[in-house]
C-alpha cells in the first residue's frame, strides 16, 4: 500500500504522521485490496475558528476510488471523523463486491 501524507499551510510532524497511519490501519483491516492512500491535511485561513482544520483522503482500492473529507476545530478530531467516514464507505464497497457474486450453474445442480 502506497501512503502519502501531505500538509497544506501545515508541517506534518512525526506524531501527526504516526497518528494518521495508526488510524488508517482500521481501513486495511476491513479491506485488504487497498492500492494507495493519499491524505491531505490543511489549515484554512478563515476568520471563524470552527471547522478551520481540514482532512481529506483519497483511497484507491482495486476497481474504484473512495474520497472523504472532514473539517473540525481540532486536526486530530478531523482525522477521526475522516477515518469514520472512510471506514463506512470501504465496508459498503466491500459488501457491494460480495453481493454481486452469483453461484455458477454447476454449483446449483450439485
């Protein structure tokens, strides 16, 4: 799995990098066909303090791309919300893949 973590108007510290990596392990536990992950952490220059920290993630899985984004006051909370959204999307994608399989006629007669 290729993992890219980048920061926009923000320096990605080793603590932040390890936090994001540990949270992304949850996604790979549910679905092992993840090809690449790109995470972008941003601090926006807004006057209002709410939802200033932003986390975006693009997960490339076998056959599709999954995108999610989250904004919050705290960057760690934004990452938590992002991982929750991605986890739900990955589980839904996995069940969609499993539901489209059908039994072959040879198996039905056996």
